[in-house]
C-alpha cells in the first residue's frame, strides 16, 4: 500500500525569501549596466548612504537608543559590506552578471573555512566537500575558454568580494546577540556608503555626469537593499536558517536566467562550473542528524553578500 505523499507548500515567509532572492539575482545586471556611466565608489556610496538614511528615518525613535556596541559593530560590519560590494561592483565592469553571481556564491562554503582560520573551529565533512566543489567550479567558471587558467582582474576582485562577504557574516554572528538588528543594520548601511564616498578622492574617481539611469538604479537598489534587510529579519523569525540559506542559494540561478534573457551566454565549461558552485553551496549546508550550535544557526541565517 502506497504511503500518503503531499506536495510541500511554501509558507508566506518562504515565498517572501524566494521573491527577494529573485530580486537579488536581477540586480547583478542592473549594477553591470550602471558601471557604464559611473565608477564603483560613487555608485556604492549613493546606494548605501541612501539605504542607511532611509532606515534611520524609518527607525528614528529606535535610533535614540543606539549603544556603543551597536555603533562599533555597525561600522565594522559596514566596512566589510562596503569592501564586498565595491569589489563586486568593480568586477562587474569586466565580467558578466551571471559569472559574478556564481563566483559571489562562494561566500557560503567560505564561511566555515574562515571560521577555521580565525576562530579555530574546523569545518565539518559536508563543508569540506562543498568547498572542494565550489573551488573546482570557480576554476571552470573563471577560465572557460580552454588553455591555461588565468584569473583576470574582474574574477580576482569577485573572489575577494566573496571572502569579504564571508567575513561580514562572521562579524554579524559575533555581534548578533548584543545588538538591535534594526539599529545596527541602519548604521552598517550608512557606514558602507560613507566609506565608499571617502575613498573616491583617494582612488581618483571623479563624480560622474548626471544620468537618470544612474540615479534611478542607485536609489532603486538602495531602496531594495533597505527593504530586503527588513524582509529578511521578518521572514527568518519563522523560517529555519538552513532552509532560508538554501533559498538564498538560488540567487545565482536567477542571475543566470536574467543574464541569459539579456543576451549573456556562458560557454559549456563555465555552465558546468556554475553548477558545481551551486552544488557546493547546497552541500555545504547539509548536516548529519544532530543539533546545531547557536553560532552555526546565526552563520547560516544571515546572508548579505548580494547586490
């Protein structure tokens, strides 16, 4: 006699996470197009300064209770956020949006590796398998045109972006139990934007000429960044961190779909490499049937390395 089988149904919160993952995937192409009329420092600066000021206005009554720990934590996380998005935006000047999305996804298997190096917590078996799959996929994706593998500036910058995002996740887990997520999110977004503006003269990047597309894309992505963070905080109150992270793992897939619609065509070896990176992301989230520590839950639940 056949056992009863029922199609799994996504909850309202899970549907929200799917929606913001689709939005994340679509933003890679928007950023790539914006880089034709702006430098990366200016674009990141406008985007995150606007997002930070917006959240500070929305949470104005709560911001009065800002603590030193929240201020320091927000600035530290904001520095990592700035570094990750700047490197990603810089990379998108020379590589496709699809390739950028899949390389950025390396942050998931990189988190346990950095935890081992920094916090002396060795990765588990599935994390090692995920890291191996993701690295193999990266080699194929970064050098799809046969011959010697040579990482160009765009690929190198995006790999470093994934490292910065992984570092950001570890910082968030470090401060998570001691801060108000709304206040620290507003501070980190504003800090990321101000860091970017401050480095414009150092890098010699000029202010670009006014462009309606640049204004709309920077402010639109700033609004999206603020809304996405609020949606994540709301949805993950009832969605398990592991399930949420597996939903986020679909981001490069959506980016690939949008890129393909826009005419982005990756060769077969690169597509196979992208599939290996996605497999590495998912495998690294698997665990044996044992309870997980609070730190592991926090690390899995916070995913913020996306445009």
